[in-house]
């Protein structure tokens, strides 16, 4: 009964609802919208924010790429390699923020140091080395191509008395420090001591010394002729900074050559020698008791019956031409450059260079390295050489001076001209457009 009443009431409600809708439609009135009652959301007080202490994750050590030629390979097993490896390990022990990635590159040619720098700079700048060991000629080429970054502002200036003059010249290019020197080389006289007990210091004394005296007569750059020309006071640049030769100093050099030919100190066959390999081999084969060569040849070989001496000069005062190796920066990453500069300085400190350059067979670039370098006899020789050495002219200057100096030298050795005429022709050739 109750269920029936409830069902009847529900039906009645439905009928009433339809009746209201019908009446509203007939009257044109819009149906009344019934909006359900919303329960107000409770007000939530903001929860106080608790800022947790954020611990920054360390970025990890910086990896520095180092490019070296094979002769400087720290993994070579040589005495010099072991010394360098120990030094690199010491740096990473002191600087846990750094890791070192050493790559070995050919010194020249395709895939060599400069070629690789050029390729990486154009195709993959991020693969450029942070530090690279370069000989001076390669430093010039790479710097002028814009492949290197200067050390200016990152290292102590290389202008104090601990650095030899040639090393200061070695480091700079166009008023910027593009290299940090770590090894040097220079021209010197090597002789057989059983044949020549006392090496000649005066150029004129060589004329009465057992010969021949071998040098690169046909070598590019004519370095021995250039060294003697400068020892006679000849300038290599004019007032405008252009390559230049003076006639009278060159005449004096060529006059000496003429006299040397007459006493067979400089025979005709010297005109065949174009590089240091040839002249050194002639000396090794006992074809001559004296040779003009690089200090590194003598220091790396150290034959029992040989000794070294500064180049003979007009006044007997030591004077020679030098070159060397430097650390250079190539990476464009500013974050790496300071660390790279620190490493370069660490690898150029005097106490380290004393042992490393001695083991490598190179001359030290600073006096603090000479104190414990080599034997007492070698230290005395090295001191004379590095204290009086001047840097070989830049490649562009040498390319201008070399051909006329070489031609003049060959003309005298071949008896094709006299000193005055050969010197004048050399000056004219240099000045001709």
C-alpha cells in the first residue's frame, strides 16, 4: 500500500513537471534554469614553503687536451718521456680539477701539428687542443693564421732576467706572447778533439785549422752565412722593417769563404749539402773534422771523440742563431685557457726544465734551468751559446734573405765570382721587384 502511494505520487510529480514546461513554451518564456547549489570550497591556508638546502653537483674535472710530437711522447719509455710523465702526474695530483688527455701528432705534413690545427679549427673547433708543443716556425704559421690564443694576462710576463734573450724573442710575435718556451736549439761548431785539440774561436784561425769545415752551403736560409753576416755587423731589416742586406758586411763574409776555398778548408763538394742530415753524416763518416750543426745533434749523440764549441766569429766573441720549442694555446674555450696557462707555466719551471731538456738533448731557455743541467763541461758550453744567441729571423724574412745569400755563397765556393761582385748581386737581387 505504501509502495503504491509512493509510485502514484512520483507519477503525479512527473505529470506536473511536463505540464509546466508545456505552459512555459506556450507563453514564449524561456524555461527556468535550475542551478544546483554549490557547496563552498573550504578555505585552505597556504602551507609554509620549506626551502631545502640545494647541494650543487660538482661539474667534475676539466679535461685538457695536449698535442705532442713523437719525440716528446711521455709514454715512449725514454728517460725524457718518463720525466715528462712524472711531471704531468704531479700536476694532476696538485690540481684535482684537471685531467690530461695527451695525443701524439706528426711534427709536419698532412696530419701534422699545424695541419691538424687548421683542420680542427675549420671543422671541429671543440676538438682543438688546449695546449700544443710547437717549434718556432710552426708557431709563426699557426699564430698568423689565427689558430692560437695569446697568453697575455694569463701568465707572468717573460721579460725577467731568468729568461735568455733568445727565449724572450721565441715567445713573442707581433707584440703578443703566443708561446711559453721550454727547449732551445742553436748553431754551434762540433769538432773531433783528437784532430783539433783547441777549437778555433776567431774566424781567421779556422784557416789554419785542419779541415774541411762542413756546413750547409746550399741549404735553405743559408744560416751559417747569415750568422757570419750578422757577426760582421750586417743588418737584416731596413728602417721600414723590410728585409735588407748591406754590401760591405757581406763582402767580408764572402772574402773569408774565398780564402777558405784557397786553403781547402771549404772544398767544392760542400755545394752539394742542402740539409743538416747530409753535413752531419759527412762528419760521422770522418770526411771532415769540423761541422757546423745544431746543438741538439751534438747533445743527442755525444760521440766519445767529439766536443762542441761556439761558432767562430770575426772578433772571437760568441754569437749564434737559435730557435726552439714553445707551449701554445689553441682552444677557444675561455674556461680552459687559465688552466692551460697554469699547466704551461708548470711545464716551464726551471728545476723541471733542467732535467727534461738535458734528457731531451736541447738547450734550456732560462738560466735557472742551466744550474742543474747536464755535466759541468756541457753547462759551460751551453752558457756561452744561450747567452749570446739571437733568434733566427722570422720565416718571411728568412725566405727573402735566404736565396740571395745562398747564391752568393755558392758562387764563391764554385769560384764563379769574386766577393765584391757576389755581394753586390745579392743585394740587388733582394731589392729587385
